[in-house]
């Protein structure tokens, strides 16, 4: 059993490294803080979309907590804070900041830095996205949704992303951050700029920052 788990982990890490072969740096995230926060009903009461942000950076601990809340591993079997159909776990979260762009590796809870270029202008069409400190791009990997038709893949990636996005909304409400989920994104441009593979699909983006 142990050997089997070990083999699965090796295959996973090799496939992650292969899938994101242009990694220039691995950024270790601090342990996510999994206790505390605002009572759920207070967070629900504050949940809203915001489009005016200061340029204040989001610190690494908050990013760690945010990504874990969004789609981190919350059980020993690797399952996540957000559900996915058939446990496909098909989402990769691209993290776009002024200091560069990254892919969140949930299994190891770290950021794979892909570039030091500021690509925020491509993360969403609206002006506030271009100056806000951070935008997440939710990218579904259709290659992980084995045995499904493209219609089923479209349907489930569109539903699964909603859970991730709502986790981020509630996290932001709890932390005093603002956020707005975005359907208005140039998917072809994102595909080109963020060097997506043919099996990957841009579903939505979500911008975050401190309220103006
Ligand atoms: C799938 C989806 C796509 C959205 N796309 C955008 C968008 O591109 N730009 C934007 O400013 N707001 C976008 N929104 C936010 C909605 O406009 C917002 O949720 C709605 O106005 C209700 O406001 P509230 O979130 O504050 O309750 C989107 C929301 C959803 C659920």
C-alpha cells in the first residue's frame, strides 16, 4: 500500500513538473492558518463584489490562507476545500501580481513562479483589474476530466469554479479584503500570455485587494 501511494506521488510530482516545465522559482508558502476568521454568518452578510482597490500588496501569509481557502488540501487523501465533480480536481489557479505570475501547487501548498513579468493587464478586461494587487485566473485542465464528453467537461468546470470563487468571496469578507469574480476576460489572450496547453480552458478570473 505504502509503495503504491509513493508511486502515485512520484507520478504526480513528475507530471506537475512536466505540465509546468517553465517554472523559474518555487515559492514556499507559510502554513495556512486554518482556525479563526469571522463567524460564517457575518462573512455571508458582508459578501459582495468590489471594484475599487488600493494598490496595497497582499502579504504572503494572507496569500497562503487565501489559496488554501480557495482550493487547498483539507484531508489526508488529498481532497480539497472546494468540491469537484467526480473528484477530478481539474482546476489550476494562476496567481497574477505586479511581481510576476505563478501557478498554485495545492498538493505541496506552494507557488510555482513562471515569470517575473507584470501581466495583470491580461487577467481581465476591466481597468481595475490592471492595478489591483492580485488576480486569480481559474483554469480547468480538461485532460484531467477523463472519459467525459466536452459538453460534460464544460458543464462541470463551470459549476466547480463557483465553489472555489465563493470560498474566495467568503475568505475576503472575513479578512477585510475586496474581491470581484470576472467573466469578462479575453480567454484567447490569456491562453497566449500564460502559455496554456491545448487541454486547458480559462473559465473565470477573480480580482482581490484592499478596499479603496
Ligand atoms: C459568473 C460571474 C461572472 C461575473 N463577471 C463579472 C465581470 O466580468 N465583471 C464584473 O465587474 N463583475 C462580474 N461579476 C460580478 C457580478 O456583477 C456581481 O456578482 C453582481 O452584480 C451582484 O453583486 P454582488 O456580487 O456584490 O452581490 C460576475 C459574477 C458572476 C457570478
